[in-house]
């Protein structure tokens, strides 16, 4: 706060000093001998015209006056006016799926929250600055009275920034998923790199790196979780519509759950766990979907061969689009169509695979067990009313 006021005072002084002659400005009175003295050789001179600043051999203390009154202006009023120059942008700012930048002359009189985007703070935030699933950037002149929180992304907080509360950074790349930072850095290089050929080349390299990463995950699943892998595949092929609908429903519910945890503040540490669980389930489901597709194409070959063919087919549209975009020009427009198709294929297969993972309880149940359980639950709601048999008829008495 003191640094901001000091900068504001210097700005006001600079503006007043740059005003043209004739504006009401005064200086401290000097002696009559100084006013009659001619200009000296070192450049010291006196000005007889009213309203001009007089220079002497010693330092002068300039005093600003209020227009029309001639009285010295109150310094506190100048500071209050300068503080009022900040653009107030409301009490709270909450954005979902968008990025937000708070400039140096902006002030948020509450919390600044971004979910699924980047939050950049150069100005002042009276409350907390929270970024979920994106990058939090805090500039050197930024002032945050509350906490600076980043969940599931990267935090870049300058040492000169003023943080009144705590700095909290909970990244997704933790423990065994630490190697994902390499892929994320490549992704950042793709978006932040120079425009032109290098940017398009990095996009193609990113697609190839993701394909290699999916094959690595497939190798881990087939070696360490072969039974779970087969059970998830059974649910995906045995009940594809149910798996796809379940995956789509989960992706609608997850953002709502994240927002509820974010509002409660106490649930913020659970957000990365939720995001990590859903991300891992989607990753496993995508690889299983590739195995199902590969088996349909190449038949009963080695499991890694089936996965290789399936993942190549799933990612072919995106990789072909990046390859067509390399020359630039008209081909780049055609490449966007392939990239869009590749994105749709990735989202659809990931959602269906996610539903199969959850439908099979992470591969703990076979499809036969799941189907038997559904049949049992369906029959349990029907109550069969057994009527008592009618009483037997009286025996006919024998004829006399």
C-alpha cells in the first residue's frame, strides 16, 4: 500500500510540473537581493513574470495551490484523488472456462476466481485470488489482501508482489504423475512459441508425444492390471450406450462438484483429487477404447498390436491435421477441419471409456456380475402376491 501511494504521489507531482505557464503555481518566497540579482553563469536565473518558477542557487520547495484560492492544497486530498483513479470492477469476479487479467489500474473489491482458465493479477484484489485448472500469474506491483491459491496448474508469483494471506499451490503433477510435467511444458511451448513454422511443428510433436504416452500407459495396464483391463473392455463392448451416457453424465457433474468444493473453501484440497481421479479414469478408458477398436480391425493378435492400431486410428485425424498445417497457407485451413474431427473423436472415446471404467467399478466386477446384479435389482421391485388355494369341497356323502 505504501509503495502504491508513493508511486501515485510521484505521478501527481509529474503532472503538476508539466502544466504550462499561467497556471496557479507558487514557490517559497526568496529575499529581495535574490530577485534583483542578474542571471548567473551557472544557469541560475530569476523570472519576474508572475506564475513562473524561480530558480536560485539553493534547492527550492515547490508548493502547489488550489485553483482560485491560492491556498496550499492538502496532500491527503491528492492521495485520495489518486486512489480514486483505480478502476473498480465490482465486488467479486468469477469466470468459468475463461481467462481474466486484472490490470495495474484495476481493483477488485472482493475475490477473483477463475475455473478452467488463467488468472493474471497486475492490480489490486481486496479478497482472495483463486485459479483452478490454469496458470496463476501475479505481477510485481500486484496487491492481494487475501490468499493466492492455484489448484491443478502453475503459479508464477513475483517476489515484489504483496500477498496479505497465504500462497497455496496444489498441482496435479504429483507423485507417480510427476513425469506429466514434461508433456505439459511441451504443450505450453506449443501455445506460447513463436508463430509460424515452429509453432505448427511443435503442435505435431505434441501429438506424437501424446501417442507415445498413451502406448506407455497401455503397457502398464496390460502388465500390472490385465484382469481389470479385460473387465473394463467387457463393459465397454457389452453395454456401450450405458457406458457412453454414464461418461457424459460424469463430465457434466464434475464441474458442479468442483464449484461446490471451491465455494466451501474447506473442500479446496479435495479438488485436485477429484480432477486426478477423473483424468486417470478417462486415460484408462481411452486406451481400452483403442484396444476394442484395434481388435475389430486386426482380429486376435497380440494385445499391444491391437492397442497400437486402435490408438493410431483414434489419433490419425489430429496428427494428419498437424502434418497438413506445416506448409501453412491454404493447407492450414484444411488442417483445422481434421483437427476438429480429431478433437471430437478424442472426447467421444474418452467419455465412453470413462463410463466403462466407472460402470465396472474400476475393473473390479465382470460384466456378467454387473448384468446379474441389474437383473436382481429389477426383479426385487416386483412383489408376487400368492393367493391362498381355495378350500377343498366337502366330500359327497355316499348314496344310501
